[in-house]
C-alpha cells in the first residue's frame, strides 16, 4: 500500500511542473489534479472520471497508471462493493407481438435477393461474357493518387505526451496531449514538427510507412515522406 496523492505530488514537484502546464497537457482541470494529490476523490464527478484522471495524470508524470488505478480500486472501491445490495435479476418476459413484422421483413429481404439474382442472370445472358470494364484501371489509379497523406500516432506501452505542428516549426499546435496506450490520433498532411516526451511510448506512421525515432527524452523531430530529421533547441 502507498499514498496515492503524496506519490503524485512528489513526482510533480521533482519534475518542476506546475498545475497550469499539466492542465494544458492532460486536459484535466487543475482543481481535479489537486483533488488527486489530496486524495479528495469525492470532489471528482464519478468513479469512472477518477480512474481516468488518475491513469492520465500518473502516466504524464512517467509513472505506471495501472498501479495507481489498482491501488485506488483496492482502497476506495472494495468497501463500497461489499456494502452494496445484491442485485437480483428478474427474468424478462418474451414479447411476441412484433413477430409478424419480423416475418414480413424476412420475406421482403428474400424477395429482394431473388430480384437481384434474376437481374444478374439476365445481364450475364444477354449482355455478353466479358468482365472487363473500360477505364477501370485508370479510375483506380486516380483514386489511389487522390488518397490523402496522413500522419498516424498510436500510443504503446504507457503512451507519451506529444505536441504536433504542421508545415512550420513555429506554426499553431494541431495536437497536444498524452497519447495513451491503444489510443490513435490522425492528422492530414506530409510535413510535421513533433515534440515527443518519451519516443518508446509512441508508434508513428506517415502515409502508411513506419517512422523510426531515436529513444531520446523530449525529442524534437521533423517528419516528411522523404526523411526524419532530429531538431535541436
């Protein structure tokens, strides 16, 4: 057992982080961050929000979010579950008044299938045997060429904090926040400036091709279809 709030506050102070910076990065309001550090979970609207905020905040600080969620659940949820009354499910009555409508729907579907089959057969019999459609290859090439270029960010492991700017290093921020494990973000374009707090927590592809990142804390890179360039400063 460990003190959830004390551990979070100690990690924040050790990294020299303030509440406004954390609120901007995690999208968690400062008053809820303080509530987590003070273990005032009643100030947070609901258990689902508490667990979500706890996991996001811990992982932003570089901690294991699962450990903090499990500790919260074991200390603050088990007693609630033990005292909760046992719910007895009553058998549901089977309603049959909609069955005629369902039968009609099935019959209509079957009739539609029969009509489509007859049309296909007629087209095959009277329209020739060739299966080649003029211009199909050209149309497919145009469709492929028109596919948008896209950057895809997927969180792995514990995920990581990311900032993404498009086209210019000084441009507006298009994406800012923690990409958690299993989460995916997509941005259209072909030239991106990225700040990645922990590259090991992020898998990146551009136009379907994987982007390799050096494992450097607070990494800044320029990603284009041709190459990935590490930036300094």
